[in-house]
C-alpha cells in the first residue's frame, strides 16, 4: 500500500469512528457503483448518507480539507449520489487533517 493510500484509509477510519460517536452506523466502506465510489455509506437518524472523506497531512498552519471542495468536485459528488439510484437524500463531507500536534476532524453535514 502506498503512503497516500494508507493516509486515505486512516482518514476514512477516523471519519467512521467520528460519525459513529455521533450515532451513525456505517453500512458500507468504499462502496462502488460502476466507476464511482463512495468513501462511506452511513445511516444516521433513519436516513442513508453518502460521506466523502478527504484526508490531508498538514505541514501548513492553514491547511483545510474543505478547500478541496471545488465546484467540479461537488458536481462529481452529485453524480456519485445519483449513480447509486438509492434513496440517499444527503451527502456529507468529513475533512481529516493529520498534523504534528494531532488529528482534526471537520464534519459538514448536508453539503448536497
């Protein structure tokens, strides 16, 4: 496994634990539909939620995975949600930052 893949897998594990601590039940990880993949599929408050996870290793004070959410990426995530053909009314984002002083998690529920 490459370092990049290991960082991503670690971030997804952190995100899954973070969401579980808030009542979510993880029902799938790296769920594929055609060429598209959802990092996490969770049930929270009775609804299914696709969760996109972005993990960054920060050597910069102002690094924030949320900056990665461009209009192009949001459009990709909309296509992902639509491709599943399931009743998935919500798309959440979890940004995980790994830094020398610890791990920071930022959850944006309902970005789409």
